[in-house]
C-alpha cells in the first residue's frame, strides 16, 4: 500500500504555479527524494504533504486519509524537519523536546522517557540544559531531527536536512537517518545535494519548474539519462578547443568554459582513442557518472535563484 | 441561533475535548518561556499602581469628593482606583500582543505548532488565554493593594475579579488579533496610539458628565470606558442592569478577537 499518494498535485500562488500537477507515490519503508534546483517546487510539495498548505488542485492521500480534510489526524503521525530550523529559541534543548511532545498531546511520562532516548540518539545528552541559541548549526539540525521523532512518526519529512552543515555534521545526520530507515521509518526528503540523494534515497524524482522531469532509483536514473562513465578533459586556458577531432568519440559531448565532458560507456578506451587521434589535453579524468550529471542534464546549467 | 451559528457550533463542539490538550500546550509553552523573562511583565502591574499613588492619592488630596456611579459622593482615590483596576486588566492583553507578534514573525513558534496536530484556533485560544492570565494576575495584585488601602466599599466587589477576567479576555483577544496585522515593530506604535488616549480619557480620572453631549457618546463606546464603568459599579455600587450590558460588551469583544485571530493565523501561516 502507498503511504503517500498524490495525483495531479498542484500548488498555485496567484499567477505563479509552484507545483504543476505531479503524480507521486511513496511506499512503506521507502526513502524517497525530491531532487531539484531552487524554485523547482520541492518545498511547496513538502508543505502540502505536511498538511500545512492547502492543495490548489489534485488529490493527496496520506496514511489512507485525505490531506484536505484530515490534516490534524495526519500530522499526528508525521515527523517534520523544516528547511529552516524552527527551534524554540526561548527554551533549552530539553524543554524544546518536552514542549514539542506536549504539542502532540503525548503523556508527560512518555515525553520524558523519549526525550532522553532521542537526545542520546542524536548525541546531545550533554547539551540538554543548554539554550538552543548556543548550539552550532549541526547540533540545531540534530535537535530538530530528534524533536521530529518525539511522536514516533511513521513518515519523516525532511526539507533539505543537511543544507548549510559542514561535512562532519552531514555525515552524522546521514548516519542517523540511515538508522531510522533501518528501523522502518519512511523517509521523504528534498535535497539539491546529489551525494545526499545517492546516499539516502531508494527512489527519487527530479523536479524542474514544478514538474517531474525524471523518476527512478539513483542507479536507474544514471543509466537512463547518462552514460556509465564520463571523461573530463581540461585544456590550457588560452588554448582554443576544436571539438572537430572529438566527433564520434562519445554518446554526448558537452563543452564548458573550463573543460570538455565526454559521456561514454568505456572511459579507458575513449582515452586510448584520444591519443590515437593525437589530442593531448592538459589533464584527463575518467570517472563514473553520478546523479549530478543526470541532474544537470535534466535541469540545465543555468543558475536558478 | 441562525443556521450559520448552528453549523459553527456543530463543527467546533465535537473538537473541544481534543482542543483542551492543544490549547493547554500553547499556554504551557508561554509559561515555560516566561520563566526566564519575568521582570518585563511586572511593568504592567506597576503602571496603574503608580498612577494610583501619584494621581489618586497625591493629587486626590487636593480634590474634594466627586459623584460616583449612582450619583452619591465618593473620595477621589476611591473614584480612580476601579478605573485603574480596569486598565491593569487591559494591560495584560495589550502588552502580550508584542510577544504574539514576535512569536509569529521571528520565533516561528506557530509554524512549529502547526506542523503538529495543533490547529490555528487552538493557538488563538491559547495565546488569548495567556494574555488574559497576565491581565488577571495584574488585577489580582491591584485588588490586593485596593483592599489594603481600604478602597473597596460594596459587597458586589467580590465580582470585580470575574469582571476583570472578562475585561482581560476582551482586550487579550483584540490585542492578539491586532498583533497578527503588524508587519514591523514600528506598527506597535499604533497600539500605543490607541491605548494611551483611551487610558487618559475613558473617564479614568473624572466623571463622564465632564464631556459635552456628543463626546459622551464617543467615550461610551470605547472598551476601556466599558471596563471602567463596570468595575466602578461593582466596587462603589449601586449595581444595575447596565453591568450586564458592559459584561456583554466584553464577551462580544473577546469572541470577535478570538475568531479573527484564528482566521488570521490560518490565512498567514497555512499558505
């Protein structure tokens, strides 16, 4: 059974269509990702799933209930990690856990027991009596995650869970999220980090301008929208690159200001062919295709704000 | 009741049992935050007290007796005290609006609450209840002072406390509703602009008969006048049917403020 089932899900703000009739299904125990540049409609979609934003059109069923009419009952079973930390700055770490549990109407003794366990889970036990203001960005994020788990949610919604965190903090968050997934919690997350999507998501959709541009597992998306390997060629800065001799070498060739990308099935044989043709770039790098290649191919390289 | 009211009651009543916990949690959050910041709220209590000491007792010693609600003569400080009690009940609601503005705009407290089963009307109820509690706390303190100074004359004064609750509810609800319209801290000045003239001219310091005919009508409709008149009747006597009218005024004021606050929170945050 699908835990989340959206059909022709649409969100409009005046004349602007943020989400343009998307169909999404998320199954029990899955880690599902919305991937896309800024303004693609990821956060609007997440807010609708979180039942804090009414749909403009379409239907949305969550946990076999209707998002339009059963908001409070659905929210009681969701955990939400919003994009910006919305921790209560006037309270301590422990009090943040406590009051959030009370918002859900969870009995006092249960809130107390779960708070201690969850603070331990996100490694914040020794900061329990600190004011939230004094925490680092990574600690705030971990606290937000711990807080979202106080109601023992069946679905955890994470809007850009590691944006703005340093690499150490990101890895800690990933590792905790992975453990939650192992415990059977369904994860729905948005991200514009490809490595995050590859690390965490079983399945994802790439969103672009309110629509779904592609859907599948990270591996399937790479297979469908990119080649197995990519050869990156760098030439000297002043050298005028002539793409002519490169013709027929790759399935797709892309010229960027600082390098040329060759999308090929076998990188090593492409490099051998290069030298046979007498092309000598300053440097050559053979790497596997990543989700980033798919992403940039599907959503373009133009900067979005 | 009209059909609309029936529908409203049918929709709200079944949800009240669940609402109690949600509203309680909203109030609990405010009490927890107030634990660290209890000095600021004290000003709302001291302001009317200082007026009582300086104007009521200080200036009052130069003024003779003046007519009370029933036309009988009362001392000036006896006359002023009920009015200041009304304004202390008002202050809770008015001062709390700054907190509501902060929580909504900067603290993102309501965004957090709305991600849980809590609904906009629960937040409205909780915040108004907290503002009311603040006003009532001031009123209780002020009543204590009045009792100690021997400023209470009528046995009806027992009703002054529930009356102060009603006044606190009316002002708390409207203050909270107003806070949802603020965009910047500067907008708070509008509140001051409304409250200060009301405090000075709502027959706080002299009887209504001081005003000319049409001005009397203007003063009569202001909420603080209604509160002053209600408490003056209860504390100085005699109590008439008009007290019921004043009380109804605050019930209506509270109901409108509550409904408006709930609608505004929904409109602003559930987009």
